[in-house]
């Protein structure tokens, strides 16, 4: 069953306490290390420990915190539902850690919301799963028959890939009582088996022996391995080789070229001849070792056969064997320490990257977690990490070689939509090695910018009488944000135009910011107005700004001058006279007036402005054009010369008033002038002017009556023609037959022959009195038609009635003006 331990790293001294306090203050996260211990060779899916619970996370928090592992080689996996840590693949301690005394797998656990990192270490405990092994299937020994009892011969040591008590070996020897086994203690607790001769050997009796050497480890249950020992009894070779040292030590740098000399061993043999010739060979070493080192069998020089890498293995311990020609051997141990060279640049691994990060993230927000590792050791493996670039980010060291990239100040997406920074890791070797990794951090937008108008106040000019819907001005606001936060819409937010509740004279298009006229504008009613346009973005909450648009209405010449004095023009005066009202005003000018005499002043105004309201005056009509003149700009009517006796007493002056617009508009003013020394002298002239007015009214009334009569006659004639047409179809009527028989009446009176053609046999003058005493036309009786004799019709050639006049005298008609005049023979 897995054993778990959770350890919180605490201060170990003054500096450690200060560092821990700084980390707590700045980053509000304490590095925790969770430790578990499991035996090797556990099956896939075996439980390691309740990781989420040990990290203080409940099952409800797991979906939001996104618990995951960051190790490169996934020996383990975490269940997303319960947060337990499980074995993901077979773990072989010997394959993972070799001969190391301890074996553990370290990795980081990441949790989000907020982002934090925890360090987990799983200790792989050794299981006795390897049996002791010998490098050779059989050991060959040659022992001379002269060897005395008690002589000792070193035997090969067995190897066990396990560690600890599982690798502690004991040996047993079976096969023949002539030999026994002895153990020699070596540094590290290992035992060297030695073959001990128990009694004298006699080659003639027995020339060889077959023994079995068994190695047993200390595991439970114990495992063992055997090797055959072949002993050949030879003639006298009584001196085995002797090494100059029992243990040879050497130190060499890694990355030496192939063939470099490591060291040279030397063994001597006191025998002569072939019994004194020594050859060297490796003892029990793995095949991988033979690929790294070679030994010259004659000189004893050990050289490199392949590249040595301190990071793979820093120390090699192996045995050498020296054998003379007589078969005697001796052994020594060689220890080679590999010194580290700065041949590995730091490795940067991005464990987590929070991108995009909102631009309103506070300073100190963790945006990335890094793991920096240098496989070298010592100063060569000590790494410092820094950021290169102008981004507002900083890197902070955490525990276990991890680093946090945090925001150093506020981010602004409008200045930089993404932050590019290079993480540079540098070791302390000589020379120093470095590596870099680029981080690209996208900054997400936050609605922190209000729309900004291109101008704080706009001015627009629109000519009056514009068409409804005409473009007035286009406002534009820009929002530095992106997406919906930068999408600007417009609307009106008040203004000075119109009364409360009335529709404003302009409207704004929400998307484009174009202001259109709602109706036609009138300069004379409103010369300028302003509206407030608000621009609002689509963020939440929305931001807005306001600009003022002042609209100036430009004048057009759409108003003619209006005459204030004289009060009415000719048409109005005629209307007043026809209605029997008061006469238009007049001016009295003495006949003694000289040139330049001020008669009157024409006063006019124009509702327009500017040049459209500049007025000029001209004399266009006068009874005596040479008598008067009008000031071009003042409108003063003055005499152009002295008044003479020949000038008519009544003068009529017409002046035109024009503005300077394009096109120009005008109005006329009529001035009545009476030339008289005083008002009493002017009264008769005024009376005549009134009588003349009455005659004009009577004449107008006559024409109206005549037109009505003609229309009636046409109607009667049409009806008569229609009746005659119908009668013709029916035959001659009795009336026509009667008229055809006798043209004259029985009384003897008859009409002229042309009576049927519609000509009256008489004429008369109609005299109408003044309007004040006029008799309505409907009250007049129709004139009688007299019956005349034949002689009166044939003898008369003139028509006259004494005392009848066709003119009105002083407005009084004659007494018999209404009687018709009869023509007599």
C-alpha cells in the first residue's frame, strides 16, 4: 500500500524566513511539497494517494480548479472526478534510478482559479525482484599442488540490481570438502568471497575439482544465483600476481575524446617465465560498461571507448583481474569519478500559460508557470532566470526550480494587444550557457475606454428651406476598445431646439452618426440651435461621452420686403374704395416747395438677413416723373425740382422696394400727393377723388350686372333652341301658323320687320346714383314696351329728350333720367 507524507516547507534560518515572508506578501502562495512512497512494480491503475484531499481540495472544487499534472513523462495520472493519484505505467526502480541509493519521481501539480503550483514527490521503494548474478557462467581456477592448506583465492563477486538489504549478498560453497569459503568485508558492507584450501592437494590423485558458488541476497523472500567453479590442480606456480594498489582511483572530466587514458594498473608476479607473465582483464562488469572503457591486457592501461556523460553517471566502480601464465589471479578495484563540465544549457519548460489575460488584471497576477532545469551539477547547474523585453511582466523564483511569470504593472490592451517576452535562463558555469523561450501573452479587452469624439463641439451650417431628410453633419466617435466594447452607437441627448415634448429638428443615425434634418428649417423662426449627441459603446457596463452640435441656419432670400408706410398699396386702396371705406393716406405739398423738399419717407422691412435684407428704393411710376425722386437707400421721397403752377393738384407716386438677394424680391409703395398750400385748399381735391372713386365703383357694378344678363340670355337661348328642335320634328306649331297669316295685331300696332331678329325699336341711357343712394337692381321695375302707330314708326328719325344728359353733375342724376327715350317720326 502506498505510504504518503505531506510536508510543509518552513524557514530554516534568518534568510529562509525572510524569503518565505517575501513570498507570502508578494505572491500569497506558499510552496507545498506532498510526498508519497510506493513499492516498485505496482500494476497500472494502482492507487498512489488521495492527491486532491492532501492539497486541501474538495470534490466539489475539482471541476473549477482543473487539477492536472505537469511532468513530462506521465508515470502517474490523476482522476478528474475524485482527485486520486494513480500509477499510469510500470515502474522499475532499477531501470529508472540504477544503483542510486534513493529513487524518486518529482513533478508539479497545477491548480487553476487561482493559478497555483504544488510539488509532489513519489518515492519508489525497492522490491527484491532481481536475483544475484555472476558475470561468467563458470569460474576457472588453477591451483598448484604445492599450495598449502589455508591458502586463499579471491572469487568473483556476484551483482544484484536491487538496493539496500535486497542487494546484501552472502555466499555458499558446495561440492568438495577440500575447499571452504571465507568472507572478506569490503567498504560499503559488501563481502568478497574467498576460496580457502582446507587440505593438501595431490595432482596425481585428483587433478580437478567442480564446485558450486551460491550468492544469496537479503530480500524477503531471498533470491539466489549460482556459478560453477572449475579448479585445475597444476604443478608449482607459487606466486600469484600482486597489484600495486588494492583500490585504484581516478578523476576525469566528462566529454573526453575517445581513447583518452584514464589510468594504468600494474601487477607483478615473482615467478619466472610464463608463470610471471601477467595479463589484465575486467572482472564482472555489465556490457554497457565495456562500451565505455577498454583495458590493454599487457600494459594495464585503461582508456575511454565511448563518450562519458556526468549526467548519466558520475562514478564508475569495477574490478580488474590480473592472471599470470600459471593461472594464478589477483583482483583489484578501480574507482573512476567523472567531473562535471558545463555542457548542458538550461532547459525551460512552460508548465502553464494563462492566455488571454484581461487587461484589468491586478499587478502580481500569475500568467505563466515555468520549470527550468540544468542537468549539470554544482555551479554549472545553478540557474538564474530573467525576462527580456519591454512587457510589464516579471519573473519570480518558486521552489523546486520553478518560476512564476507575473504582471508587474497594469496591462493596457489599447497600447499592446499582445505581450511578447523572452524568458532567458543562464547557468553559472565557465563559460556560462543560456537558453531562451518566447512567451506570447494575449491581452483580452475590458471596456475601460469611453468613446471619444473627434471634436468636442461641432458646427454645422444649413440653408433654410432645406428638404426633410437632408444631411446636416456627420459626427464620429472612436472607441479604443475591441469587439462589442468598441462598437459605438449614437443618439440625441437633449438640446435647445424645440419646446418640451416637441420633436427635435434633427435626428441621428445610430450607426453612422449622421444628423439629418427632420423638417424644413426657417431662418426667420430659428437662426441657430444646438443638440447634444451621445456616443455609447456596447460594453457592459456601457461607457459614453457627449458632444455638442451647434447648427446655424443660413438665410435664403425667401421673404419679399414689406412696406410699413404708406400702409397700403394700390390694390388695397382700390379695395377700400370699392367697399365704401376710408380713402388711402395722402401727403400735402405746398406749391411753394423747392427742390429737395421732403414729401414722405417710404418705410419697409425685410425678414431676411444680410444682403437679403439690404433694401434699395426706386421710383417706378409718377404722374410727373420729373417732379419727384426717391433716395436709393433712405426711401425718402423728395421733390426733384420746384413745384410749378402747371403741375396737377393730384399726384400719384409709385416706388419699388427691392432687396439684394439672388434672385431679388420686391414690393411697391403708392404715395398720393396733393399740391396745395394748406389743408383747406386740398379738401376739394379730396372730394373729387372720392367722387371719382364712387363712379369707378358704379362702373364696376354695371359690368357685373351686364355679365350676369348675358349669361342668363345664353341660358334662355339654349333652352329655346332645344324646344324649337323638338317642335320641328313634331310639325309646325299653331303659334307659327298664326304669325304667318297676319304680321300685325288687330289693334293696328306693329313692330318693325326686324323685330324677330332681336333689335329693340328704341334706346335709353341708364343713370345710376351714388352708392350711398343707390337703389338695388332687383327693385327697378322693367321698362314698359309702348305700342306705336305706323306713322310714328315710319316718320321718326331722331331721338332726343330735352333736359337729358349722359353725364352726372355733382353726383345728382336728372329727374327723368330713368325714363326711356322714344324715337318718333
